[in-house]
C-alpha cells in the first residue's frame, strides 16, 4: 500500500513538472496594434490605449497611418494612454495646425510692418504664387520632436521600446512607403501630411504626403512582421446617406472616402480584435471635442473587453511598461546648420536666440525655432539634438529650407476719425540688395494720402542697419497752442485752429538685440514739418497762413521691449518703449530755433483674471529740455487712434490734439471682456496732466487735471478691429464717438 501511494505521488509530481515545463516553453503570442488615420477622430485611439494599459496587456508591435501614426509612435516611444490624454488636452490645435506662431516670435521690425495688412499674397514674376498648403507643419514637428526626445538616438524604429512603423505616400509615384528608419518625428510628420493642409515632407529625396491616401490601415504589413494576434482600431468614416450629403464639402469627402471605406471591408477581417469607436458626430477637425472622442474610444474598447482579457491571460503576469519623461530643459553647446544660402549664420543664430551656451528651458528653445520660421523666409527647419557626454547637454544639428518666394503683395483697408478712409497697397521684397535684407513700401490712398518706406538689413545680435521714410498728412481742428506761442495776438478769440498738418520724416539707424528681447536703436533723422490754416480771416478774406514749415535735424536713441501676446487685445505681456531725441538744427523758417531735446517713455502691462477678462494698464510721459520756442514738436493728446505721428497721443473724453504742452503724463486702464470669441466689450478710463513746465510747477506728479472714460465694442475681423467707442469727460461734460475699421496704418 505504501509503495502504491509513493508511486502515485511520484507520477503526479512528474506530471506537474512536465506541465510547468510545457507552460514555460510554450511560446507567447506576438500581439500587434494597428491604428488608422482619421484626423481629430484619431483621439479615440487614446481611449483604446487607456483600456489596454489598464489590463496590463503587452503590445509587441505598433503600426499606424496619419493620426494613427502620431499616437502610435508616441505610444511606441513609451507614453501611456493616460499620459497621451493629458498631453493632447493641453494643446492649442488651432495654433498647432495653422502654424500660428506667438506674436513674440516675430522681430520688432516684422511686428511693425506686418500688423497692418488684411491680405498677403506671394508674388513671383508678376503672378500670384499660391503656397503648396495652408501650413508648413513646423509646429507639429516641434511638438513631436520634443515628445520623442527620450528616443531621439534611435534611428531603427524596431529598436523603440515597442517596435513601430508608419505609412506615407510618395506624391510623385503614388506608391505607399513603409517608414521604419530615420528620424521618427520626421517620418510621422510625413505620414500625417494631409494634402492641402500640410505641405509635403521631403525625406531622402522623396516628396511624401499622408499615408492614408494609399494605405490608411496597414494591417497586412503588420501581420508580415510575425504578429500572431492583431488588434485593429478603425476611426474612418462610413459612407453617409443622402440626408447627410447636403453640401459640396460633404460630397467631396464622401468621394475621397470611397477607396478607403471599400478597402476596410477586407482589412477589418484580417484583424483578430476589431475595435470601431462611434465617431459619427465628429469630423477630422473636431479637435475641440477631443475629450468626448477619447471617451468614445474607451467605450468601444471596453465592448471588446472579454477578447482583450483572453489575450492578456496568454502573457506574463509581471509585465509593466516604463513611462517616458518629457525633457523640460537643455543646454546647447554647438550649432551646425546646413541649407542656408541667402541668409547668414549670424542671422540664423540671432533668430534662434542661441547667443551663449547657458541652460535654457525647452520652451525657450521652441520659441527660438518659432522666431526663425515666423520670418516667413524659410519653409522648414528640421533639426536634431545630438547627445554629448554630459546629460541634458546637446549639439544642435539642423537643415533649413529657404523659401523661394521673396516678393509679396499686401492689402489693407482702414477708417478712423483722424485720417478718415484709406486703402493700403504694399509691396515687400526680401533679399533686394543683400542677404538678410527686406524692403517694404506702403502706398496709402484716401482722404489723406500717405506713404511709408522701410529698408532693414537684419544681423540679429550683431549690428543691423535700417532706413525709414514716411509722409503723413491730415486736416483737423486742433489746439492753436500746438503751433502758436501763448502771447500770439492771433490767439485772441481763437479756440480751435483748422490746421493742415503734414510730416515728412527720414531716419537712418543702427540696431542691436541684447538680452535676447530688447531692441536698441540709434540714428539720425531729418523731419520736414508743415502746419497751415485757412481759418484766419483778414478783411473778410480767407488766406492760408503758414505756422510751421521747418526742416529739423536730430539724433535719436530708442530702447524697446514688447512681449504682448496680441497687439490690439493683449491678455498678457509687458511693453516698454523709451525714446530720446536731440534736435541739433533747423531751417531758416524757425529763426528762433535753439538746440533742445525730448525724452518720452511708454509702458504697458496686461494680465488676465480669466480666459475672458483681461486688464491692460498703460503709462506714458515725456518732457522737453531746452528751447521753448519750437511748439509743433511738443506733446498733444486727445481722440482715439494707434497711428499718431511725433508726440501725439490718444486721450478719451477729448477731441483730437485738443490738449497740448511741452511735458505730460498719462495713465490708462482698459478692461477687456471677450463675450464671445473675437467679440470684445471694453471699459476704459484715462487720466493726464499736460502743460508747459510740468516739472517746474510740480504738476507732473500731482492729481490729474484731465480725466476721460470710454465704453466700446470691438470685433476682430480679417480686415482688423471693427470698433465703436463712446467717450465722456466729466471735466467738460462733452462726449465723443470714435469709430475705427481695420488695422492701423
């Protein structure tokens, strides 16, 4: 009996041992994941990945197209579904897709000469030259490269934490290409280059566009990688019925979907687990509904939970994926850039703001890349951060593609209470005489014809050279003290002077950038100022009287800083503009001229209480030192505008140029409530002291003598702001309406 019992135990032990060995030697199934393209509908992939992660299910290979390539590549790089959800929820997709660079990315010169045009058209050989797409895709590349930094040194995608490939289309041959080597960010950018939205991506001489054009669900290619089980996530549209096809875009989208939808009938059968999220109510651009799309993806995955759990049960129980970490700072030791022919290295380095090798945030690095692309001198900037021996220290290696178009036709339209109606035509030419230069000519036709000419040779951190010439004119009832001495007999009984003011100014200056954000200018100026009037009556005759007709010669210095996020409706940022002018000589008309100087400064600060409510604060001040006889270049405030010349400023509650003096101080508070997107209700209050010799009298720092308030409505349009404001001053009891349409010029 004992022998039989021992025999049975031994037999059972051997059996269990053999079973255990069989379980250990039994091969684990290879699990592949294929993600289709679909634009914003691809957010559903993130919901599916969250469910896969929650089960601890190991994915052995990932394949994707377009948005499926973007999300799949990040998952393959080590990001979890939860991480991807957090990352994508913080993105501004309008800015990302449209290559809408922050205002701070543009140089001071570019801001001054670009924030006044409603339409910009590339112009080449007397023909309008349209771009290949709406977006260059630079912002998308910037984001992808940053997120893929943990795997930046991996050029063979099979060596990623999860092996990966994506699909792109060669636009010249129509061939579908498997992208499994090279720069991961660049390959994925090519796979997602939707025609007409993103310009093609050039890799190894191939012109590549969205892989969905030829293969939107690469399941056969994934199976060929040796996968035993394939999980497929399909976010493509189904064919719509006649009730849904009510517009031309709907019909065109239906036609373009014929091939991919028919192909999916056979491709879906090649998957072992087919997940089809409900994306009926979403489109390829429904980025603002990302949360709902992710939730639908999660719901669709949970519907296949039983099958997913069966796959998980065939895998090791101790599997856990490490999560990728986003790099937030770096130090760049050396910079090597290829592809620049017409723009110098100093120009590129100046735009990138990489003057020294100090440690910077990755956000600052991206800002530098944006500065370069925002010039519109380059189509693309593809870069790599090569590792060095020290952690978080890199060498920057880049390849830049210069924009072939260098001539632009720009148009604008404007109306305000001072210059009245005006149409603007601008011709801009880059690389006119030298590398890095730009020339711009504005011709303004209307009630008061004007012109502006700018020429600038941009050397970045080095010494840049600029030339400006402008002619302005307007007719307005102004304070006669703007042109006359207080003791002039002409002033008797005269409260307003119907003046014709013209200003012809030319400047030659040098500029340098320091501390990355400050522009310092110094130069010489010639100004011809003329003021005439026909309001003076002598023996019942109306004669034109000339109050000012002088050529002034001066030297000047200017220090400027500006990081307002929006020129017209800022919600954040700081502004400073300090000016010093030394007038050295004048023509014989101003016979009493003596050397004098003018100093002034403008300071602004904007901050937000919420997404809709912002406050902009402004302070301005200036004074004259020396000669008191020259009145026309003194300070004058009143009216509303943003394109005043010389030392003229806005002031609510008073008419244009109605308060004058050789020194002034002004403060303004503007509360901006954005009721709906681009619809603003504005409340403003301003306070000022202005007179001759404010410092001598102590009025510079006293309580304000002049106050004014305004309430208005502004709408942001493609022409520029459409504004209506009513202002009132309790000092006089007078009220004024101000209307404005279009960008200021």
